[in-house]
């Protein structure tokens, strides 16, 4: 412990050097903006700023780029809450309760709790990263294809808590997401599926394009309709800041989200997204009033926003302790480190302590910066809601389409987003939930890939799952998530399944 | 709302600033910023080829115009190639990274385009194939692994990062062929990238790793994995100095993945010449030598007719292999 404190002292010393403070600040600021603006995600944003790190110290380079990464996790909630437009995939689940809070005049508390939750979770996450890095890395390695498959099944089981009134409709929506995930070049065989000879579709459908189309475009369509009918009401903002009562209500969710998010972050698979969906489900399952979720429950914002931040810390572990970039974002960090002459390896902490500990030190500071940066912004963001809808909607639509285009600079994506927007509008009218589509799309790829890798390894035998205690545990947990509420809440609330 | 607009603007300016951070103006070609396209996600081999070259070219002052690295992933390079051939055929200011992935893809007919549809500029270096196991594996040497493999051809699983028919799969198939093993029993597991394949090896989920020396350099150095053999016809230096070549064990397989750049089909002759000469100067710099050593890459510089012949020969070889391996009809 004393040793860790010494190292941390060394790391803070590096992070507090004026130039590194500046880099951390730039990283956090750009990250927040990337998170706020829908479209280009943290990986893309980091890749854009790599040229800024040419010729810099490796520690400065990684401090800057990592700042973008966790900064984006802060910013992602803003548009989810205010406009029902997820800034990036990890914030999709935040739209469920965040946007409802905003419609009820509670955008301020929603944004504040997202920022405070992110700060607490980010700080807990980096503390856990510092203390538990190497042992957690061993846990991550236990997750081979079989375990990853089970984890994805577990992740998918959360669909039952996102489904709203009808589990059946939730399943239909998530199946649609799973189907979208099959578009593109199939990894195990390289065969093209559902690409219709369009080269752009070979890499599949981009998650953020689907998220913006499905959520933002359809939101505008249905709001415009409500407006014409005179039904579109956003209640006046009654208070900008969080009440103590709100905070008390959320603190458990923030802490649970922090630890759960960190754990999921270390594991392979779409860490931030899975973490945010799982923590939302956890809160809903633990709550005495699960029916409040989806209606503007503050815990439904606090939990996923905390989880995606600590997941960002967890996801750094495989890179820092083993030199293995496990996600698109950490792959950019890996590349950037190579460029500065540092080869990430299991010896990073020994060979380049300035990089590893400097990064850890800067993350404590960066989290504080982000809180200071984001809390005053709440007052600014809330003002957006005062804009008359007839001005606001076209602007949101424009920003959304710029965002879609920025992902791959492809006109086809604009068309896709429009089609999905119309589809999302129909789904809303028919009362189908939208979030399960994103869940299915994010997990579908990994789910299928992991299953097929597992079967390649085992030579086609399913016995491999039996032999993995981790996989079996996750299957049981998944079954529990699906089955328990049906048992527990029977008679208490209306049965979840439609007659 | 005005404030929101201002933030938006500030964001765009900041992000854009990353692109326009350089100042340069000089007579002659290139008179505009140059785009290096990595047809894959950041962090991979093509991305590194672009970024390392861009860095050395800037540092050595060989290109004064800004070089912007753009990632355009999809279909193992097909998306970028489609864009260049269809929409940017006359673009003088764009280079795209390519590698043996293109020739293997052509051999198994996975890419509608070929190197004849674009202008190959240069091959810059090669990364040799490597076979590795976890440090506590029961296979102390390549010989042990091969003997066990012969006894149970389906009992050894290899993790690699190319799709079936891709380079890593071909490497395993070439080894099996050299040993006379039945190809239908091979157990090759495709992962999304070298890092995922390595993680599966380190977690003990597969028996062995097949990939490139550059991908495992960090782990070989730190001793978490044991490189058993290099698939090359010459000894590597540095970290891999003591690792034997597969052919020393009678498995006569050499498999190198070269990397380089191609340009638009209608690049002007003088501009092509500029890049051939510039890359020729780049590979002679000290900075480039450092890059090669750090990445465990081996130098190979080919342009013009030599490059053409090299590509033709390689394609013919992979076409034969693909037929023999039953990857194409």
C-alpha cells in the first residue's frame, strides 16, 4: 500500500507538471465536446488528435489522449438527457430516464447527477485500476471465447428490464438489433452477408448511425407530430441544481454502478455499453418501485453514467498491465504509445513508470477538472430547452446529420439514419422500445463471433461451456435476470407479459 | 442556444485544429496537404505503416506539406480501394497503405479490385510470420509442438487475426502441408486482431498463436509468451535473435507480410516519381532504422518494375496455394 502511494506520488508529480496539466485539460475539454456532439466517438476523436502528440513525451501523449476518452464518457449524457439524442453508444440507456426527467422540468438534476456520478465513478475506477490492476488482468484473461459468449448472453438478458410494458415487444426489438448486427463481412469465414454489393456495408452498420437515426430522427418526427396536435409540453425548469434528497437517492446507484462498471470494463466485449445497460438493469431490479424506471427515475441516470466512466478505467487494465488493447479506444492508445517509442508490454509499469503512473495521476486530476468543467455547463445546457421547439428541432436534426456524416464521411449513412428514423417513429407509435435494438446490435457481433470461436476451439462440442465455471455462472445469472421479476413482482404490479 | 452554437463551433475548430496543425508552403508537388489512408482501424499494422511513415517523413523534412492520416476501415481494405478507384481516380494527393493482405485476398477472390486497378508506389518493409505458445506451455520447442501436431492434427488450436483464407490461416496450412497433415483437420480460430488472438493464448484458451513477429515483440521480450519459430528464410535480429526458423526443423515455410503504399490509378508520372524517391530517402534515415528495430520489422524496399514483379510472383504463389488448400474452386 505504501509502495502504491509512493508510486502515486510520483505519478501526480508528472501529471502536475504544467505541460501535462495543459494536456490533461485539452484532452478533457475535447473529450467533453466529442461526447456532447453526437457522431464521432472517442476512438475517432483520439485518432484525429494523434498528430498533436508527435514529438511529445510519451506520458504527455497518453495523458492527452486518455483525457479525450474519459472526457467523452462525461459528455455523452448531455444530449441524451436534453434531446433524447445519444452522444455515443454508452449513453443510449441514459435516454430512457434522462429525457423523461428533462420533459418533466428536471433536466438540471439529471445533468448534475450525471456529472457527479461520473466524477465519483471515475475516481473510484482509477483507484481500483491502481490497486487491482494486475490481479484484474488475470481475471480478464480467464475470459476466452466461451466465457465471452456467456457474458454477452448475460448482457442480452437485460433486455427484459428495458422492455417497458411488454417483454414480447422488447424481444422483437432486440432481435431486430441482432439481425442488424449480421450485416457485413462475417469474421470467422469472411463471407459477406446482407451487403447487397455495397462496399460501405462490408464493415457492418455503425452503431452510432443506428442510435442517432433511431433515437434522434424519430424523436423529432414524433415531437413534431405532438407539436402540431399541441401536445408537446416540456415543463418549465424548476431548479437547476440537484437537491440533497436527489443525491441521497442516487448515491447507492452511483456506487454500485462504479464497481459493476469497473468489473465489466476489464472484461472483453463492448465494455462501456454493456456496463451501462447492466447497471441500469441492476438498479431496476433492486428498486422497490421498478415501475418508476423509464418515467424519469434519477437512479436510471446515475447508474449507467457512473458505470460507463468506471468501465473506461477498467478497460485500460489489459492495455497497461499486459500490453493488449482490448477495445477500439485502447487500440488507439496502443498505437499512439508505439508512435512515441513506448512499446506497451507486460512490463509497462516497470519500464515506463512515467507513462503508467503519470496517466493514473492525471486521471485523478482530469476527473476533478471534468467535474469543474461540467457542473457550470449544466446551467448553460438547461437553457437550450428554452428554445422554441420550432427552432430547436431543425437545429437538432442538422447536428444529428452532421454527426452521422462525421462517423465515416459516407452519404449512405445519412440515408440509413433517415430510414431508421422513420422506422423508429413507427416503433414508438406501436409502443416498441428502442434501446433493445442498440443492445442487440452492440452485442450481436460479439455474441456470434464468440460462439463460433468457441465451437472452433472445441471442435463443435458444446461441452466446453459445461467445463467453464465462469460461463455456467453467467448463464445462471442471465436466467435469473429474466425469470426473477416474473416471480417476484407477480401480483405486486401488473404482469409484465401482455395478454 | 447561441452559446450552444458557440460550443459547437469551438469543438469543430478544436477537432479541425488537429488536422491543420502544420504550416507549410513550398513550390512544387505536393502543393496541398497529403492524405495517408489506413484502410483499417487505428492501432493495427496499416495504421502504424501510415503513422510511422508520416512521422519520419515530417521529422526528416522530406515532405513539407502536412500529412493527414485518415482511417477508412472496412472489408480488409476493400472499402478504401473502392473509394479510390471509383471516386478519386485522379486524386494526386492521396496514398493508401497496402500489404500482402491484398494478394491473398485476390488469390481467394475476396476483393473485386487488384493492384492493377491502382498504382503501387512502394513496399517499405516486411514483418515475418511467427508461431508462439504461452510461457508455461508444455511445448518447449517448435519440435515438440510439431510432433504432437503430427499425432493429433485436430488437437492443436491456433489463434490468428486474419479471416479464413487470409495470411495467418495460410501460414498454418503451409506448415500442415509441409508436414503432410490433412488440411481438413486444421483448427484455426480467427480473432478480430492480433491483440485478441494473443489474449486467447495468454488465457490458455488456444494452444498456439500464429501471427507476425512485430505483433508479439513486446510479449516475447517480457517473457509472457515463448516464440517457437519464425517463418522466414533469414534469421531475425534483436528480440528474435535466438528464435529458430521453422525450416531448421524441416518445416520449410517462409511467410512474410510486406507493407507499403499505393496511389490513385491516374497519378501523374512525375508525382509517382516524387514518392518513389521520397520513400527511397526515407528508408535510409536513422529515424526509419529506429522504427524498424522497435517494431521488429525487416527492411525491404521495392518500387517500379521490381515491385510489379514481386506482386505478380506473390499472387501466383498464393493462387496456387489457395487451389491446393481448397480455398477456391
